[in-house]
């Protein structure tokens, strides 16, 4: 019985880890989508600023727009780095899940085997238990 309980606990722990990995994967995928949105917005702003540069009348406006374009380029680079980092983490999590899933399956199979073994033992001892209970009852009657 203890071995079966240990296996159940191990499987529960593995399933909890798996759920954590899957949750983290979902969060990373969401982060990638957010960063793609940031990239698109920055590209739109850069395009708009480049169009505005063509209509500039003084150097102060030109410098301000150039700074904005530079800032948007940095935003794009930062978002790309975050995406690359998230994709790297996703790859590692997928590798961990690839190792974890067979381990869970193996543990569940082992658990089924042990539970069947335990049921066989319980069935065998049940006959003895009934016989001993009857003997105990008969001894109580004599006392």
C-alpha cells in the first residue's frame, strides 16, 4: 500500500510540474504576441516619423524626429531580444516536457501494475481474514 501511495504522489508531483511548464509556455507565447504588437506599433511610428521628416522646416524638429526614430528602432531591437529569449525558454520547456511525458506514462503504467498486484494480495488475504474473523467469533462465544 505504501508503494502505491508513493507512486500516486510521484505521479501527482510530475503532473503538477507538467501543468507548471504548460502554464509557463502559455505565458511565454502571450509575451511573444505582446512583443510582436510592440514591434508593429514601433514600425508604424517609424514610418510616420520618416514621412514627417520630409516636411520639416527647421533643424530642431528634424533632430526631435530623428531621436524618435532612433528610440523606435531601439524599441524594435528590445522586443526582438525579448522574443528570442522567450523562444529559447519555450524550446527548453518543450524539451523538458518531452522528457517528462514518458516519465509520467511509465509511472502510471507501474502504478497500474502495483495496484493490480495489491488487489491480488488483498483478495488472497481476504479469505484468510474471513476465516480468522469466524474463528474469533467462535472463540468469543466460548469465552
